[in-house]
C-alpha cells in the first residue's frame, strides 16, 4: 500500500483529482494535476496516459503523442494506453503508426474489439479493403452488437462494389443501434441495390430525427432528381441550406440538380466548389479562372504531401472529396482543361472510387495530343490497376457444339439513351431459332425503354447492384455462350467483368477503343473504324463487320426544308462541348477565316449559357481575327423535335476531333446536312468516317487539317451539291445498312457464329497491346 505522504502517494492523489476534473470537462485543471503527478513520479503511466488523452482533447496532438508513446514504452502491456495511442495516431493521420499500434493491441487482447476495429478503419483509409474487411469482421466477432463496426463494414463493402453485402451489414448496424445515422445508412444502401421506395422511406425517417442529416439529405436528393421530381429536390435543398453541417454536401446537391436541368457549366462550377469545400478551402462563388487556380493550389499541396509519404488530406476527407472529383473531372474537358481533369480523376482513383480508373483512360479519348502509343500506355496502366487485389477467379466455362447460341448483353444503356437505338436491333431483329438474347442491365432505374428491352429478352437481370464477381457468377449460371460488354469505356459499363471469366467468349461491342484487357476476346468494329493496317493497339482480336454502327431513324420528323436562296452560309456543330478542344476550335477558326461570309452556330443543351465557357470557345476565333459576331450560340431547344429542326438553318455540319460525333453525325445526315470530318489514327477519331462512307460521302473525310478547310470551302462553293444532298441524304441513309437493322443483324449473327467456332488467335489489326 502506498503511503499518502510519499511521492508516489501524492502523485496518485493528484491523478485522482485530475481524473475528477477530466470527467467534468475541466481539461486545464486536469492537465495541471497530471503535470503535478508526473513532477513527483515522471514514469507514472496513469499520468502519462490520462495526460496524453487530455492533451489530444485540448487539440495538442504532438504533446498527446509524446505522452502516450512514453506511457506505452513504460508499460507495453497497458492496453488502455495502447488503445489511446492508436486512436490519436489514426485521428492525426499517422496511419502507418496507428496500424502497428492497433495490431499490437489486437495481439495483446484478442477478445477485445478495440484493436481489430481500429485496424479495420486504418486499413480502409489506406486502401487495403480485404485486410479492412477481415479486421472489422474480427471486431464484430468480439462484440456482435458493435453498431459502429457494422456501419464501417457496410461503407467498406460499398467502396468494394458489394452493395448487397453493404445493405446486409447496415441492417445489422441499424438493429444494433438504431438512430439517424443508421437510417441514413439504410437509405444509401437501399438506393445502392435499387430499392428506391425503401431508400426514400429510410431517408425521410432519418430527416424526421435529424432534419439536416447530410447522408439522408443527399440520398433523398438523388432519388428526387433521378425521378425527375426537381421542384421537390429544390425545396429539399432550401429546407436544409441554412443549417447544413457541410457546405460541400449542399454544393454537390446543387450541382446534381443543375446537371439534371442540363445546366452543365453551372454544375461544373458547383462541383469544383464542392471539392474545395470538402478539402477545407474557401469555396465561395468566383470567376472560373479563380476557382480553377484555387483548386489547383489545393491539389498541388496534396501532391506534395503524397510525395513526402504523408496522407493527402485529413482523415475522412478523401471519402467525400474523391467521389466529387470523379464526377467533375471529365466535365472539365468542356473548358479544355485536360490537366486538371486528369488530376481530379487521379485523386478519385487513389480514393478508391469505383470506375474512376475507367474514367481516367476515357479522358484520353478526347485529347487531341493522344497517340496510339499513349493509348497503349494508358490502357496497360489501367489493366495493371484493375488487376490489383483481384484474387483467384473461376476457370472460363468451356465451349461446345451449340445449335442455338445464348448471347448475353451487359450495358448501362438499356434506358432512354442514344446507345439504346444501337442495342435494340440486337434483341428485336435476332434470329430466334438460332439465338437467345439475355440482358444484364446496369441502369440503376428501369424506364420505359428498359421495360421494352426486358420484354424482348429471353432472360433478364437487373444487375447494377451486383459486383463484377457476382454478376460473372450469375452469367455463368445462366449458361451464356457469348457475352457482349457494350460501350465499355462509358457511363456505368463494366469492361472489368471480363476479368472474371463470365462466358466462353467475351466480345467488346459499341466501344471506340480497346478494353485494354486480354480477357476480352474480340472487339467488333468495321474497316473504316479499324483499317487493315493500323497503328492502334488492341488487347482483343478485331472482327470487322460490314458496318459497325446502326441507328434507328427518329420517328415523325418532317423532311428537310430547302435553304432559302441567297442565305448566308451557315455552319454548325451541336456536339457536347467536352469534344470542343482547342485544336478543334482553332481549325474551325481557319474555316471561318477562309469563308468570310459564313457563320458558325454551336449548341448543346444549356451549356453555352455559361459566359466563361463562351469566352473559352471564342478565344481561338479572336486569335485568328474572326469577327466574334459570326460565332453564335443556339438557345436550348424545347425538345428533341426542336433540336432536329435546328438543322433546317444549317448548310454544313463540322465534326470535332479526335472524338468524332456519332449520334450528331447521324442526325445531321438525317436532316440533309453534310458533315465534314477529320480522319484520325485511332478508332475514336474515325467514327464519323465510318458513317459518311456508308452514304457515299467519303470525299468529306479529310486526311489532314489543310484538307479539312479545303473540303469545307469546296462544299461551301457548291450550293447545287448541297441542295442535292439535302434532298437525297435521308433516303441514302435509310437505304444503307446503318438504318436497316435486320440486314445488319444478320452480319452480327454471322460474326457470333464465327467467333464461337474458331478459338481466338492473336490480333491481326493494329498491333497487340503490350
């Protein structure tokens, strides 16, 4: 027993007084007593442990870590001090040290949840999802009703692409500790598996308890926006705006609402401001240039920390910032900002955002500086990235003799989307005696178009909530012979599904570049998209159809109207501004300089209502001395009919590069307007060429920039030819394979039979990837 008057006894009494102050929240008084105790007994582990904890609570991390480290060094078996040290290390971003401390704690106290729980949080923050899952499962074994561990596991499973598992974990978290957070989590997880009604109910239950809860607010907003209930969504935002805890959440919501209203440029600004808010930087409204500079400074500072081996951002920041960066990154191409687009999407890749690596290589498709060699490098890096932590996969199902082939189609475009027109003949025009069609929809919500596909299919799965591994297992269980991954580079499509050997034969179709994955056996294209001699790299064997692109003519569209005699020459492009890079605009400026009486009209939804975007687009024309009154911006049309009717005022359509127009090219030709394109070295830069050649307009496919200007000028000088084309183009297009889906489908089915009969051999188109 320690005598009260001894130094050790006086130290113990001081610690007791300090603990009383500590529990009452009087931290300064507590620290004074702990200091007095340590002055009497410098190695007192209780004084070091409690003093370190109080210093952390006072916001003095360096002092906290020093005292807690000394406590653990003095008493290595003292699990309480080790727990406190690990927690402070994690909360201050010292993740490597925290990982070691939590692992020691788990070894010292195998039946205590604190070690594996903290370890799971650290490993998740470091991107080791498999290790984090094991650790959190161990924590739950120690304490089955630990709601926070179930909650963390649910979030981990979402990040790992397992929404069904995440929902089950969140339901356990809710059962263990029901409250606003668990209701919000249920809303998010139910939304992830497509249960929109259940998600809305959970979100509203959460908001009834916590009216400004960010998770529920965002989940409910996603539902309202996705359902087109934009007025309700706007009212929801206003109800929480004044009291929302995170400005980033409000800005993200406003950005999503702007995007739903087709206010693309405004949405881009709001997403950039949200990124700044999540990173803890000022995020007020400001000119685009200032906004970009401020975000660039944040990214550069994060890069310096990363280079020094430190966390880019504080704990928890990346989980909010990375999804926002993944969303806004590609849209910055509208401002010709490839560098920042890559930086933001790269940040999202490091943050573990699903499909961010896919978006990173998609950016390359828009870059006029990209080459076949850079395509090869980026796709090889992508292939390495998506294989990281893949683990064992089942063997590929064997192929055998089949009188009737079962073809599966995986796509996010079984919905109201231009790609649906290209997909529909695959279901509607198939030879039902020889082929079955199964659909695996990655669209989160089924609309009328999706229901039409489902009615046409022999088998159907709503698959957006499945992981790649689970979806591949379902495809194998369905006995699919040939799996078609449609338009893998875009939207929510899944090129990585091929890694899991889902079918005996895997085909990439409707895409505009290699998948980068050798597990994808074939890429369907045509001789215009992929010539026999090509420098473009392919991981797949290229199969050439007579025509790769098919489209269904729009219904109820009036015949093209003749242009008025003597009308000034009208050029136009209605392409998405993400395709209007500086090189494209500079070339169009040369066209206008060559044709001083011509005007150029640009239009895409409401994008050109943004003055900064308009200024960016006008700059190359001003640099070339073109009167800016000749560069015009079309107001947004009221509907699809109004969009097509705008071609009545157009003489020649200009195609952007390197990412050509496909739907825009088709629409212009359908309205009798010839399109001039620049033929590139890659598949994505030959899309318009493939369509134009089908209607006998190969002479409008220029080999270089000078020929592009000459081609437009020659067409401008030939009003008789333009008038003849205006009368004839719709008929030519309707008679071509492009608009004859049944004929086109026979070619596709012959290709299916060929790839089924003949095992894949190395590519004969371009050069192999890698």
